């Protein structure tokens, strides 16, 4: 027998008649069953949301202690994990739209719609919130991957303004990402050559790509550290196109003052972070702390002759060669958190095997504990 689902609904509404009407409409449902908790003020609603836990909140815009968008903003700030459906009056639907833009999942005009409409709005709002959590989790994982790569990555819009940078750039050049984002990259750190002569905008390889859409790779460029000294770098500028229109570029930066620790120059696309990973010119795969494959890039697909759809969600030991899966297990990494390079055997597509080097490094989650492992396939080991 299937267990009945119960949805806990917090109704923050100061009009007793409206509150009873909502309770009556939800009380007609048996699958799912709605357990309603009424509240007449925002302060009481926030307290109940924290203490009693709820799956969704129906939030009136006009309360004795708050009104309008202030009500919405205060609730969303205090309880960001709870999906919200705003209840508006007939003449206040514009504010309902504002509420959705601010983070509410939906709005309903009081007195319009029956029990079916109300139940559907609640279920859809919960589903949209769950989708939002999934997307946020994916973005968080991808940010962890980008920030673990060790090289600088900068995303630009069509005017050369920085829209994204990773921790690698901050470490390399000393510019905090929060200060770099929104600034013009050329004026901030690419304005002058190492000999002190200025770089005119027409001679800037980054701006040239933004003008003509041609990718460029230069191994003797200079960027300027926040402390005022020149950093010799190798850069790869890749255009971003949307519907054939040039909308920006990605700049991958490698500090060439220490080539021993440098990766191959990365090729990135901005817009969706998976495009960035697909542009990295090395096979990369990443797993979570349970050794489940979270994703990989196109080079990894090509190296193993598999598709991303086949790998994602699979246990590494079920989908990959045994020694490769074993090295991706976080328990195989040294306790000091340093990268490790080892040899792995992979199928060559003709029934044989090839020997490759695998670089593995753990990445930390929000709480500081190891959240997973990034594995990068390198060249074949040198002959003894």
C-alpha cells in the first residue's frame, strides 16, 4: 500500500476568512494530504517556519507588521530554502510579478481560482524550487571544479568587461574576483607591456578577438599583478557565440614563470560552465566523495570512447577501468591534500591497453571536507 504524502503548508494571512477559505480548499485533497498551519503576522510566520518546518508558504502581501515587497524580501531572506507562493489582491498582481522576479515561485490572486488551481500552484512551486536547488548544486560543483584547476580563467562580455573569474586568477595576479568582476580587463591588468610601453586597445589580442571573433593564443603576454609588477603569461582567447552572434570571450591564463607546475593552456567557452570544461585540452573527469561520476569533458569522452550520458551518475568502479576508478576514490589520495600523479591502464579500442599518467586532486565542499576528486589524464609515462 502506497504511503500517503503529506505536504506541510504555512499560510501567512491576517484575514481569518481568507485563511479559512485556503484551509477549506486544501482540506478537500486526500492525495496529497495538506497539513495547514495558519499565521496572522510576518513575525509569527517566520517563527513558525523556523520552529515547525514547512514544505511551502502561502504569503499574503498585506500583513499587520509588513506589506508589499518588504514582506516578500524579508521572508525570502530569512527562509531561502522554503518555496513561496504570494497571495495578492486583484489590484496588486503587478507586485505579485515583482515577487516572482525577487525569488518567489508563483503568485495567486485571492478569490480567483478553485481548489484545483491552488493545489496545482503549490505542487508546481515545490517542483520549481527543487529544480532551482538542483541547478544551484550543479553550479556549485562546477565552480569547485573551475577553482581547483589552478589556472586563471576570465569571462568577458562583448565590451571586454569581466563577467567571471576563478580563484586561479586571483592567486596568480592578486586581484580579488569581486574587484575584477565588472571591470574592463584591458584597463585593469593588460594596459602596459613588460618594458613599460603602453598597449593600445588596437594591439590588445583580447580586444582583437572581441572585434573579429578569431581565437588567439599568445605565449609571451604580460598581465599586471595587483601589487604593480608584471607577470609573464601565456593566454588563450576563445570567442563566445550565441546564435552566431559574438557575445564575449573566455581568456585562459597560465603563469609561465613556473612552467614546471603549469597545465596545458585551457580552452573555455562561457555561458554554461560545462562548455568551459569541454574546452580544456586534457581529459578531465570528476567524482563525488562516494566515487560516483559527476561529469567529464569532451576530451575524456574521446579518450575513453564513451559518452557523458553513459558515465554521469555511475559508480566509477562500474563504468571505468579498475585502476582508473581506484585512483579516483578520495580514500586513495594522500591525507595532506596535495595532488598525486600515478599510472593507469586504459583500453585502446582494439582489445589492448595503453598506459597513461593520471593526476588526481581532491576538492573541498562548503563545509571544508573533501567533496570529491578531479582526475586529469596526462601523457604516457616516459620510457625508463
